[in-house]
């Protein structure tokens, strides 16, 4: 990051810290009639109230659903024109428009809230209400894109073309890609060469995050949204994903902790369920007492005697006892004595010399 980027980022962080959307909304609503203020508060979840439907508000206010809708529409139209008299609103509006502009004049609502460091539900509702008051903003409604906010001069064809190119790159690589890796591949395309003036890194990543058919997993990798490595469907998928990035065998209780720590969704994983899933899933191999590894790491299913047999077959000649133990320990986390007990099975193995063993 250059000095200019550092200065800009520092200034943005200071602006975010000074921005208080709940207070701005309170200021904007303070001069409304009580009934009108309550209607907007319930429609947008403001002032600590829950979001209500038009029908529920109508019943509460003794109005028809259609009348509530019309009141809301008229109020928002009025506030769009009058909110500019509040300096706090204008400063927030300018800041938000700058963020959206530097992201390609369109941004997913979820991504915008992250950029504004909004985590509290009350603040989130306040920001969304303010977004609806900014006349320069609109929603670009399309099945292929997540809920978003868009500015004038937004280039729809640029977004469509980018997403087509992005899906092609990810599909060809056949694996999830970190942002840096995607950028490297994308910048080699003709599409990027033809549009690079409008495609800075921030816009590229933003466009990726907008696409419904492209998703980011909990490890920050982009892939096609139907891939299990991106959106895991069950406990087995979640276990596979955390194991893949952990890169070493673990006990099923530790795997359960990793799943819950990753926060794939609101569901809690339980170690008994995880253990049961791992036992029957061929992607995992039990290599010790409750310890699992991924089969793709070269581990094969079977008891210790099966492993010894496989090692002897591969070696092609009698092996020293210590060498057998060494090779078994590479693929099984068991005690040395367990290996010796298996090796003493005369139906499977035989001693053919001083400390040398072969298949029976």
C-alpha cells in the first residue's frame, strides 16, 4: 500500500468512526408527525423497533394496507428532498457515494455494510433507511446479482462481461481461488486489457462478490456457488473443508471445534454427529483412535495389518521390523506395540531372517 492509499484509508476509517447513522435518522425523523414517524420506524426497523408488514402497521394505525403504503411512499419522497438540510446526512451521503463509486458504481448491500463497519442491527437498519433517501442511488434488480445499490453511469454490460469471464476462469482452474490468485489470472485476459481503466482491484473483487453464481467460502476463496468447497451442504462437507485447510490429521473432537469456529452457518456441530459422518464418508480415513485424515493425502482405509500388507507388497522384498514400523507410522497414528501385535499374526506375516519380515 502506497502513502496515498494509506492516507485515504486512514481518512476513511476516521469518517466511519465519526459516522453515527442512528443519530442521523433520529434528526431526520424528529419533525415528522408521531403517526408518520411510527410508520417509517416500523417499516425500516428504526428506533429499536422491529420491522413490520404494511398490513400489521395498518391494523395498528387503523388504516388500510394500501393507505400505509401510500403514506410511506409520500414520506420517503418528502424526506429525499428535505434531508439535504442536515449536514450530518450530507457528509454521510458523500462518503457512501465515494465508496460506491470506487467499487465500480455498484456494490452489494452486504459488502457496503462491511465497508462501513456496520455490525449492529439497529445501525444496519439506519444505514439502509439512509440509502433509500439518497436520490443518486437506486437498486439494480437482476436474478444474477445480490441485493445492491447502484449509481448513475453504472455500466451494466461491463458487469455482465466481467462475471462471464470470472466464471470461466474459476471453472477452468477447477478449484477455489484466493483473491490475489484470481486477479493474477484475470489480468491476463483480453477482457481486462480492453477494460482495465475501469477495472481496478477493488472493483474486480466487488464484482466477484456481487455475482450470485460466484461465492466466497469462509477461508476467503472464490469459487462457483454450487461447489461444496464453497458452500458446504452438510457436516461431512464442512469437516472436509476445515481439514483441507488445517492440512494435518486430527481427532474428531478437534475437527468439531474447527467446524464451529469456522461459522459456516448458524448450526452447531456436535462431536458425536461429526464422528458418525466421518466413519461412513470415503473422503476420510481413520488412522488412529478417533483420529482422521483425508484420503486425498495418500491415506488408505484398513486396519494396521492391512497397512503392513500394503507396505510389504509395495517394497517387494522382506523388510526390517523398524522400517515397517517407520512406514506404518507415516500413515497411522498408533502405538508401536499395536504394530508389533499385528506383525506377529502368522497367518499374514512371517519372519524370514534376523529381524526381517515378509508376507506369509
